[in-house]
């Protein structure tokens, strides 16, 4: 299945820890589903970042259980389907779960899934995800893929700049992100609180969303040698 280039391209990048939103967590998925303008959109789950752990797949289906959607998933650690492109292209929304970002990207590239996702995105498939699934769309990101340290990592490059997840939820995230932008190791970018995300339309940030009161997202940049943080207008989903 081929898709022509779409006039509208959407990415909803979420900072992680959707569990902190409790019963409101499905609202973060519903937001992306609503962008499809379909009564029962097809949503495809990718849990590559946890090695396709069964618990991750079950969590995804549970999250979708009470939403008007048709969920499915692709596993790259069992018998990999030969029609990867067809499955992705037939979806309305792709949701990428959290885990090890570095390992996830390596596996995607081995199977050519990175290029398939690029074609799907250009064709109008809505991309979303949390934690690893939120930061993978940027040129670079701050990751804890290596144990006991935060490191920078080149990502897919669908979106310009860098991204930091778990901004308010993990000690050292904010300071490390500031330091890597200050040194030039990471470009200016975006920081995402737990259970908060940013909606990009045609690669431009339009608003922040959250299912957890008080959480938000930020533009972080280096200006005149100093790191500056600007809160993005945030919509509390209900």
C-alpha cells in the first residue's frame, strides 16, 4: 500500500510515565486518535523498546480497550511479519511505547522500519508515543539507554532539534539536558513532563497537552550563552 504525501502531518510526542495520569491516561491516546477524523481509527502499537515484552503489549491493548479504535501491534522479536510496510501504511495512528531508545532505533534500522515510518508519516499516518516513543522523532534526544547515566543519542530526525522526556520525574534530567545544550552536544529543543506531550503539525509545535494536572512541556534554548526555558501553552485533557 502506497500513500501520497499528505498536506497534514502530525506527531504527538509524550514525555513518559503515562501511569501518573491514572484513569486519564487513555485521553492521551484519544487525542491522537481524534486527529484521524475517523469513527474507528486503526492504531498500531510498537513495543520494540522493551523487546516486545508481553506486559508492554498487554498495557497497550488495555489502554485502547475503552476507546473507539481498532488496535493491533507488530513484534520484531518473534517471527517478524514480511509485510511490515503494508501494516504500517494501513494504520491511521502509530503508538510507540517506552523502554530502551538506543536498542529500539537499532532494531528499527535493521528491519528498515525507520524508513517505513518516515514514508507513513509523510503520507499522513499520525505518529505518537511515550518516553522512548516520544523522543525518537527528533534529530537528537536525551536517553538513559545506558545504565546509570544520561547520554545524547541521534534519533529519527522527523522533527528538528532535541527532546528530553521525564523532565519533572527523574533527578538529573533537567540539569543534564541544560548542560548538553549549553555545550552544543544537543541542539535547542523541547522538554516534556511526565504524562505531558507536544502536538506538532507539519513539524511545528502547536500546543502542549497533558492528562495530569500541573504537567506541561517547554521550549529549551540557548540564548546569549544562557539556557532559557519557556512553557508551552498546555491543554488539560478531560
